[in-house]
C-alpha cells in the first residue's frame, strides 16, 4: 500500500479538515511534548515531517501510522498488511491495532529496552488492551480474557517475575504475521503448533501441542483445572491458617510459662 493510497483511504474531506487544524496545533504544548518524546526515542534523528506532512496535526491522524511507518519499515509493513490486523486496517476498522497501538507513536523505545511497549516483559500487557477487552471480544466474537488466562499459566507467571525465556504473545502468535488460527500461515494453526512449541521445547510432539494454553478455570471450560485449583486454594488457605493458629498458641503457651516462672519465689 502506497502513501497516496493511504491518504485516499482516509478520504479527501478528512484530509482537508486535518490540514486546517495544523497551524493551530503547530505551536501547541502537546506538540512540544511530542517533540521531547521523539528526541528521547529510537527515532531521535527523524524530523516530524519525515512521518507527517507539513501543516497536518499528527494527533488527529491515528489511522496513518501503518502508511507512514512503511517508508522505513517496508518488510514489517508488508507482513502487517497481509495479517488479520492489516486487512482490517485496510477496511478502515477503527478498532484494529496499528503500528502506534503496539510500539507507541513518539516515545518509541528499542524492542530490547525494558521500557519498550513490545519488550519481553511488557508485550502481554500491550496486547491486553484489545484482547482482554470484554467489549471487543463480544463485538468480534473472539475469545476473551486472554491476558488473565496467560498470567495464570506458567508462561505468564515466569514472565511477571522477569524470566527472559518465558513465552509471550508474540512467541506463539507472531508479531506482525498474525493470522486467524484457521489460516495455514498461522503459527497456531494445528498443523504448525509442533513447530511453534518446538522453538522453546525441542522435544515437543503432537501430544505436547494438544495441551490448552489459555485455560479459563471454570466448570464449563475446564472442569479438571477448576477442581484442582479450587482444592488447592482451600487447602493452602486452611493450612496457612492452621500454621498461624499453631504459632499463636505456641507464643501464648510460652508467655504463660514465662509468667509462672517469674511468679515463683
């Protein structure tokens, strides 16, 4: 998709309206903030006009990021436009994530930086903006609670504690090459799961890949996990309570014995 095609996609009326707002926005405090963010980002050497045409307020142009970013990131953009996100963006879907949705717009840190929105530790939370949303899940008929179920898994727990090897969303679903599970190109298509899991688990076979990942511990979705998890919640809670009672009684007994010893002649 060329830049001209991207502008036509927005529509001439919208482009004209944005152009009229540019002069007022040029000296705004928000623009100054954006400039500071840009200077501290991985794109510090770029000028505003390298991405935004002159006289157009960048704050009002969220749909343009994929078009502008591809001037420098052509390979990634080509993959994005083929993905499920890119195809929806081409249709003008306002809910679909763009480059800025994941990477940020001006304060873009390197992927390897801890503060990056797409770093190993932050990526799951970034993806959760859409994939933990009840509204979007119902609207598009996609599975919900992807973030909460990820956090309750081994991968999610390891990721929260800073384990660099822990699989995150991109490890399984891909980064720019995200396709529906039914698509043969999808990394989570049944035919590709063994290879995907094998990136971290070299001995993974077909039986290994059959295991569910985003498990909602409810009687309807996974009765076994629900029973085991409920048992351990109660078991551990009761066990800790008994330990607490035992320690309290022991301290009470020690205090009483100490008092008796002091009262003896």
